[in-house]
């Protein structure tokens, strides 16, 4: 790993990530021993910059795992315990707490019912009654199969043994001792609004900020760049009053055979293994990774449902010159579309020339056609006052494109919404 980037270097790297991922906004920081050494914010709607709170999604799992390990270190449980030893109503056979921590239990990835991340959730009784062996996808220990449901169960184990809610345990045992005052169950006053980006037009749509109920231990929390940097002190054993160094080291070992420890992902950046987690909730992406030895790492929080692969973000931020996501040395910031004109809505989407699929998208002020199989840009067009389009590049450069209901034509090229029938 190279030396830590300056704020100017970090901003340039973050702009490349923002542009490549079409992120409405993204904030980031690099840190050492939990203290930020450089920060950057790129995008719109972030007047508070890196002080803004974002939803951190599955980074929440690292807090849940720490609570379980604290209970183990206190002698209140063993990781070899069956989950039913602590939650008798659980309807799973032979699933140990260790299996839930490492996503090797073979149980379903998601709970029964509507998309839990987008809906207010019920209580633990409802979760336990609805879920059981019917959702199993593999035998216990057979393979790594990521399970949000498993962390909902672990949260209930915490609640049963503490005699308080999972959230109370998070507040009292973790956030308060660490001074993580900007991390919360609900969004604080200064927070980013979650969005999804319409793929073909670049418009923003609002995503729900749900209270996930009994599934909260899998992904509920909101936090900031500074608080997340502070949290890595626990993950690296630098806060022994919260978690011992030896237990933190155990967390960071691969217990799954798939690069996952006890609530921690393991990824590579340069010559170092980093540990931490990615996060995803409707409207948000998050990434938090740290070198357990040096205490150096990076955090990035964005308010878009989809973005660049979050486990690659630390390398992009820490070693950006080696891992730049675009070919441009200085990427331009991506801007979401405002109101999209009616002729654009008629032209965007999937079109076919014969059996060749092309995706037409609106990018700021022009229509761009790319081949679906490899994303290669073929043509660009600019709108004309009469509702037609003029080619700006590629084979159609200078030609006029006319868009109809089911076809669009450019010279003798006819594009259709479905592939041409045989012999056409």
C-alpha cells in the first residue's frame, strides 16, 4: 500500500468513482488508527459534506458480530452453540452461531415476505414464525451462502441474553463508549436522501428509508465517515475495553473458506489484506475496510442503490493511480438528469438492428447508443427542434434519426423494439 493520499488526491479518485458509478453523491475518508487523515465529498445535495449521515447497510453486521463475540468472551455463549439453545423458537436444524456469523449455515439469504430492505419490518416473533428449514439452500457447512436472515437471528440472540433490544445493546456497549454520536438507528437531521438512478435517463427516484424491525441487525444503521473510521479501532483490536485484540484478530481470519471471518469480509489492496464490510440498502452503498496491522484504511458512503463494486473501493481510494476505474486521468463529475424531454423518453431503451441489441441512453445532453453485449459506444445523437435527432459520431455522424412508436430510422437503418422476424 502506498502512502496515504492527500485530500486533493482523494477528491480526484473519488470523482472518478462518482462518475463511473453515477452516484448522486459520495463522501469518503482515509484514516489511520481511527482518525481521518483526508476527506472528500463529491456530488449534489451534500451541503454538510462528510458530516452528512448515510445508511451503511451490512456494515451493521460487524456491530452485531462484535456483540456476539463480547457475549462469548463473557462466557455467556459458545460459538458452537445451536441457535435454538438461545432462541428455542428458531425453526432451523443443527445451525450453530458460528455458522450464522460466517454465512455457512445454508439457510435462505432473505426472510420470507416482501423485500425486507424496502418495507417496515415486524418483530422477532413474526420473523421466527415465518422462517425455517423450508428456505434452506445448502447443508450446514457445505458452502458460503450469504444470509441476511442469519444476522436477524444473531440479533435476537443478543437481545435474549442481554434482556434488552439489539439496538439498546448497540448503543450502550458500542456507540456510547466509542463516542460514535452520529451513528443511529434512524437518520439524523443531517442525512443524505437515498436515491435510485434510472438507467436509461440518469434521473433520480427516491428510495424508502424503512425501519427493518427484527432484520435491523443485518443492515439498519446510519452513520458518517468519521464514526465509521472510529469503528475500525474496534475491528483492529485498538479498543480493548470494547473488544480484546485477540478476539479482533479471530474475527479477521477466514472462517468460511470464502474470504469471510466472523462478521468481516477480507479483501486485498496492494500488498495488504484488509478487513471490513460492504453495505447496500435501497438508495445507499457503503464500503469500510482497514489494514488490521497498520490501522490504515478507507471508508466511502454513497446515496445510490447501485454503484461500483464496494469491495474494490478501498483500493481505488488508497492506491488510486493503480486502480483508476476510468481511462481519464481527471474524470468529470457525473450529474443526474433534470426533467427529461418527451422526445428523449421515446428514444431511450433497448432497440434492435436485426438481432443486434443496442441500448440507447440519455447522458446529460445527448443520446448514446451502446451495444448490449459489451457496452461499446456506437453512436451519439443530439436533439433537434423538430423532435428528430442528428448524429454526432460513429457511422451515423451527420445523419438524421427519426423516432416512431415501434421503430426508429436513420438512413436505411431501421431499429425495432423486438428483433426482426426471420426473413425480414
